[in-house]
C-alpha cells in the first residue's frame, strides 16, 4: 500500500435540469467542467478515475479525457453505484492507495488547493474520513481510508457517500468548504458560478 490517494470523479448523471445541455461539457476556463475537475484532482492523486454513464459516448467523443474512464451502465440508480464501480477499479490497481478521494464533476470552484488541504489532513491524522463541511452537513469531496474500500464497493442507490460519512461520523474530520462547493445543477447555477469565478479572478 502506498501513501498516495486515488481519485474518483463522479460524472455519470444525465443533466436533467440543464435544458438539453450536457453539463460535463460546459466550458470552464480553457477546458470543460469535467476537464477542470480532472486538472484539479491530478496534483493530489496517483490515479484519477472518471465514472461516466448518461451521455458517455458523446462526452468521450467531444473531449480528450486525461484520466482512466469507467462506464457505469446502472447510472440511473444513483451515485452509490458509480462510487462502487469506481472503487472496484481502484482496488484492481497494482498498488492500493491509502485512501480514495471522491469528488463531483460539477463543482468547478473546488480547486487543487482545497483538495490538498483534504489530503494533508487525511495523511496527518488517523481519521477514516476527511469530508467537506456544508451548512447542512458533511459531503464530498471527501477522502475515505482504504479500510472502507470493501464497504464502498458495495454501495447502491440506497446508500451513498453521505450515508457512509454519517455512519462513521465519530471517525471523521471536516474541512469548511468556504463557498467552494457550489454545484452546477441548472443553467442559472452555471451563470452564477461563472460570474463568481470572474469576480474572484479580478480580485486576485
């Protein structure tokens, strides 16, 4: 087992609230939402896995995915199944990572510095989980210790990452999101977050 972490980026959703737009392919900087997630994950990861489902063919043909692509044929059942498929790929690796970072493709303000903070806290403590703190609880991005891999590999639509975090809340530490963990669920969300990033860049 190495002291590195692997990353699973969940990108299997159908973008049902995006008015026909494939969310993963929305422009972000010089790339896409999915491309940005991969770029942010690489500095902290030994391996990056992207789980695709709906629109997998279109996404793969529309952009170069610089990561290991995993297809989830059961994407309609929810994120739990995508996590399980991704974890099974991680477990097939020749060198088992000390932990796995699970993140979403549609949180473009999550950057490598925030992910590095998660990783540093994970490696410096004995906690099984380091999660992101939201106003209404804890969630992803989150890093899970390798001792939880088997359990993660059995997740389904009824039991996902948030429930795992809740189950092990006594062995979990959290990092405040500082408004970085905003999801792109609608076109309005995308416009708002794009403008927020523009303002942030102007203030640097």
